[in-house]
């Protein structure tokens, strides 16, 4: 039936507009919590990109004062605390040449389940992370997921940069979950130089 009464038509138009507005507000309210969580995740990934970009310069732009020093290693404060980290530091390993590594503790807990959940969450954010390295080459870090097991006490995932090149093969991004006596689990993120492992192998061969 065609409605010709102008007053009724006007009321119907207002009703439709009200319903559309209510629907839009409802959808916005449902999506808002997820949107509010995004900056936290993005901040962590943005900070990690800064750390990776500074790897080629031995973390010179984020390396602070000396904390401890010995013939083998020198530990420095890190002036950039990545979003969500409890603490972070930079270490210089002295062997045939000075090699630097960066590390952040992302969680310390007595609960293995909480550590496992954090480990998975960080993996999801780090896997396929895009960053610039060396001469500003753009790469993505990728690795297969490994499920931590409480009885193993230690799980580590090493992300490798793609595409492969002389510069990208040197930098490694690592996520680890490790038990520390008497009752602590720690989740860490590390950025280090592949040459560290090469130097250590060379030292053992020379012995």
C-alpha cells in the first residue's frame, strides 16, 4: 500500500535515520575495545623496528652508560625501553672483535601458562615483522612457531630476515621462554649478530 500522507512519510524517514544512527553507534562501540588495543601492539612493533635498524651501528643510538664490565663482556643501559618490556640492556661481547647484542625481558612470572600465552602473543607480533637494516634494506623476519613445553624449561624461536643478503644474514631476532630457579619463567626478545656464534665456534676450534 502506497503511503501518501506527508506527516506519516516524514515520521517514517526520521525513524529510518534514527535506526541507521543507532546501528552505526552500536558497531562503533563493539569495535572500540579492539581499536584501543592496537596502539599497544603497534608501539611494540615500532620500537622493535628501531632496535633492529640500530643493529648495524652496534646500537649506538640507544646505548647508554656502562652497567657492568669484565674482560669478556660489557653491559650497557638501553635508552629505549620497548613498549611492554620490564627491562632491557645491550651487551658487548669481546673476542676477536667486538660484537653487540640487545635483550629485553618482556615478562617474569611464576605461571608457565601466562608465560606461554605471552610467548605466543609476541610471536604473532614478531613473525613477518618488516624492518630496515644495514643500508636501509627492507626485510621481513619469519620463523615457524614452536610450542613451549613446561618440562623442557627452555624454548627459543630464531627469526631470520628475508630476503637473504650479506647484511640480512648477520642480524637475528630471537624470542625465548626460559625457566629460572626457584620458580620464575622469563620471556625475552633478543637482537644479535650472527658473527657472535661464528666467533664462538672459531674459539673452540682454536683450543
